[in-house]
């Protein structure tokens, strides 16, 4: 009998990381700027830029740090208004507040993507946009870029959950002016903590590098192109240092996982789609489809409960938990960091009725890519049985 898997365990870190860490422990060379060249962090940046097909990458302490530095590197004035989706993690509006800007929230649809009508309506009063591809669900980047380019509004892609996702075959995170990724656990590449930003804009990257903590002439260890060198020279001594660097130890954990990414994406997508198809057989469950240009890279699944009351949904989540599967209902769990009404630190509060309604029905279950078919079946059976506990035997389409 297959046991309920522990969905909080990630994949083991490839053994090559141990050798690299051992060498670092031997030399004590943990700071990214000690070695004259080829420090693990510098190698990670080169490898990541190549992986995504961008000119530059800057590894930092977290995706939140990458978002904050992106906003600062855009040179936004104090109190600039930054449009963000109403469904994202609290770290995103926090990065906007940290950059002394004002988050403006826009509605998100039942499919977890930015509502383009509300987005377009709110665009005229903002100076920048952050698109969180929440849980890897890609918003309509064609429409977003067209609207933003027409107004010369820079787009930051929060691709924290989207490493490996593509849009028309192009890597998510490379469509806007800058893309930010997370290496925190529960992401496609797991270093416990860490983040990286990618961009083709030399001036933006030079500013971000200096502000990330490349003090004095440490920026020279990033200057791999003449236009970057000129940008660094322009910004020397002009910018504050926020010291959001990442250590060589983290880079040593991340780098051996890069060659694993294609397999993780393939397995994660196959697992997700297998569970999605089974869940969609219930008329009480809806797993929203991807948009046509999107190829996802999921390590979790989100679905909406249809036609159930709040009480039913609590009963469903409790029944699943009793059987060993933790379901997060974004809007129903107390103090959830993805529910916008809990972001009480925002300078401007707003209600988003459509997003609120979605959050009250939207469930989140982790599906780490290492799960076997038998384990996926155990999880899916539990979810379907838990719905059945609330509504009686689950009617199945086509039978
Ligand atoms: C959508 C989203 N954006 C940004 C972040 C911030 O990532 P980090 O923990 O690396 O700062 C998270 C964290 O999980 C997230 O969920």
C-alpha cells in the first residue's frame, strides 16, 4: 500500500553540491567578492543568464530582494504607484513599500491570472507594474506588454514560482524589463533562501549590482560587456548600498540543480496534468486550464471548489487533512499571507470583490515533482473522497 507522501520534502540536493561546499569550507572563501574571478556566485549568474537567454543576471539573497532592487534600479521616485496583482505573496507589496512606493492592487480572475479589464483601467496612474505569475500561472503577457509598452511603463516579472515556464516558447521572466526568481524551498530550484534577477538592460543591471552591495570596485567582477562597464562607471558612488548579496555556499547548492531543471519541469507538468484531469472529473472541482501560449512548470496544484459553502469548504479541508493531505484554502486560513486583506501594512487599502471571491474557493496542494503515480493517486483519491464527504458520492462527468 502506498503511504500518503510528505509533500513538504523537496528532492535531495545533487551530490556535486557536497563537493563544492566542502571545497568552500576548506578555503573559507564564502564571500562572493573575495576571489578575483569564477566565484560560485559569479558562475551561477553566468549559467543562469545562459539558461534563460538573457544578457545579465544578478544573484541576491531572495526574490524579495530582487524585486526591491528592480524597483530601485528603475529609479522610481518616492510615492510612485506600482500596479501589482491582488493575488500574490505578501512579500510583493512589501517590496514595493520597502522601495518607498505605493502598491496599487488589481483584480485577479478565477483562473488566478490578472484581470485584464481592471489592469487596463488602473494603468494610467501607475509608474511601474509587477506581474506575479502566482504559483506559476502566467497572466496574458501579450496584452500586458502591449498596454505597458504603449504607455512606456516598465514591467517587472515576479517569476518566483515560474522557473521553467514558457510563454510562446519564451522563458517567463525574460518578457518584461526585468525578471525575478526565488530559490527559497518549495521552488523549482531549492537553496533554502536566495533569488536572482535577469535583464538585458545594462543600466538597470549596473544600478542593481551596485545597490546589491558591490561596493568600491567590486562591480568589476560583473563587468563582462563594455556597455555594462560604462554603466558601472556612470553610477560609481552615486547609489546607496543595501547589501542584499548571496553567499558562495548558496550558489554551490543552486548550481548542480540547474542541469536537473528540464527533468523537474517535465515531471512536474506531467504530475500536475495527471492530477488535474482526475480532479476535473468531479463537478465540484475546477482546475483552471493554462492560457494557450503557456507551458507550465508546476510543483503544486490549485483548484477551485464549485458550488460549496464556506462551511463545506472548511469541512472538505479538515477531511483531507485528517486523511493526511494538507489543503490550503487561500482565503479561509487565518492570516494567510496571500490574502490581500491581511496586508494591513499597505498605505492604501482597497477591496477587490472578484479576487476575494476567488480566494475563498481556491485550494492549494503541494505536488513536489518527485512524487510517483501511486503517490499522486493517493493524494487525488483523498481529495475526491473529502469532497464526497461533504456532498455525498461525487458525480463524475461522462458516467
Ligand atoms: C509570488 C511570490 N513572489 C515573491 C516571493 C518572494 O520570494 P523570496 O522568499 O525568495 O523572497 C514569493 C515567496 O514565496 C512568492 O510566493
